[in-house]
């Protein structure tokens, strides 16, 4: 084993192909080389207080998608953040050595404060401290994240260095491992695929739903008529073809430019490719969902194994901070 990987993701419910291509696929691969810990960060989700009623269903749907996609509780620790409450203790202890100025400068904090001026809560400021606690509670060496998380990772490293200098050398400095997948654009053809923009395709969607959503996708805006030549390089449907059937790309590109294929047919082909690729996933998901009590078992087992590591780290931290 090369070391320990930790990653967290907010409970956004059913995952979409952007989540899969951008993150989950990579999580699955890392399982064979590293000791991996993957966490659904439900406490972090509370900083925005959206749809509290959806929190539990969202956690379950997400865990189901993770399992169906190949995250394996035999290989990795899969758990829900609040089930290992030691993280909140470490968060409080880390907050004592984290200068407020560092936190007020974090770009995601400034953005959130702009987005929800009526709810600039204390938890929002501490968000990256809690994220640091997530990672270092397990003394993780590597954190697979998207580019948007780099400032948080840099801050985590600064907090670690400060703790190690001021208190005692307890924690390894976690390295960010950038996921190499390019940005997956949503069906609007412009923004990153995301549930909140409703421009996504769910992994667990039925073949019909998938086809229906892809029909609505924006393509080359300059291609108004079937006889107009298209520009695959600006087309989001074309990009998606690349992820599912890269061998056909050249042909599609030529046919699009020569206007020998229409967007309707091109989208039909894409729906077929995605539905074919997703079929085994969808079967596994349905099968796992049928096993009563299985999700609870996976989450309880994950929390228990994570808890063993967490308790050990907390004991060490409290000892070094003279609390014992
Ligand atoms: N902030 C991350 C996000 O919004 C989620 C997260 C919480 C996380 N704790 C983490 C990511 C620890 C990596 C490691 O996506
Ligand atoms: Fe995009 Fe395909 Fe239409 Fe070309 S034919 S613009 S690649 S959807």
C-alpha cells in the first residue's frame, strides 16, 4: 500500500455522469493501490441548510450510487461524516490554532457569503477547518479533488504545518491529487454539469429518461438547419461521445462538418452509448437497493472502522494539547 487516501463529497443525492467521470471513477481506481476512505460529508451540507428533509434520502441515494459504481466496502472505508463525531472535536481543537484571517480570505467563503448574505454563519467560515479535520483525523496522505478544492487543500496544509510547529509533529501534510478528467459540461452546453443547474444526466436514470434529457441538449448554436455544417469542437454532445465511444469520434466529426448527420441522430447514438455503458451499473444498483438493511450495514461498518482510527488520533491530539 502506497499510503492513505481520503476524499469527501457533499450528499447531493443521485449522482450524475459528471460526478462519475470527474470523481467516482477515480475513487474506484484508487482502491487497488491505496487504503481509501470515502466520506459523505453531511455536516458540511448543513452550512447551506437547503432541503433538510432531503438530507437522509440524499445520503442513501449517493451511497447506493457509490456502491453500484464499484466503491467496495471490502476494500475501502465508506462512511457518513456525522457517524464519526470525533471530527467535530478535532475541528474545535484545530480552530484554536487557525488564524481567522486565513479563513476570511478563502475564495469559497467569499463566494458563499455573496450567494447567501442572509445566512453568513459561523460554520461557513469554519468549513475548511472541518474539511481539514476530515482529512487529518485519518492522517491521510493524499486527497483526490477537483480544481475548485485546491484552496481548501492548501489551507489544510497550512493548518497542519502550524499544528506540527506550535504543538507537536502529529500530522502528515496531505497532498492534493488533481483528478485529470476535463470539465464535463452539462446539457446546457455551457456550465459544468451539476444537479443545481438541472443540466445533468443521472447515472440511475432509465434509458427512456436518458434519451429524453439528451434530446434537450444544446448543440452547436450556429447549426440552425439540418443542412448547415456543424462544429463538433463547440458541441457538448460531441464531447460526451468522446467519453463513451471515442472510436466513433472521428467519423462523427466528419459527418457533422459535412452535414451528413443531423443532431437528432447524433443524440440518439449518444443515448444508446450511454444506456449501454450504464446498463450493468443500473442492474447492480437495483440489486443492492433490494437487499434490505444492506446500506445501513455498510454505513455502520464504515463508521466503526473509521472510528477506530479517529479515536486514536484524537487521543494523540488531546495528549499533545495537554488535555489529558
Ligand atoms: N469541500 C468538498 C466539496 O465541496 C467536500 C469535502 C469535505 C472534502 N471534506 C473533504 C473533500 C475532505 C476532500 C477531503 O466538494
Ligand atoms: Fe453536435 Fe452531433 Fe449536432 Fe454535430 S451533429 S452539432 S456533434 S450533436
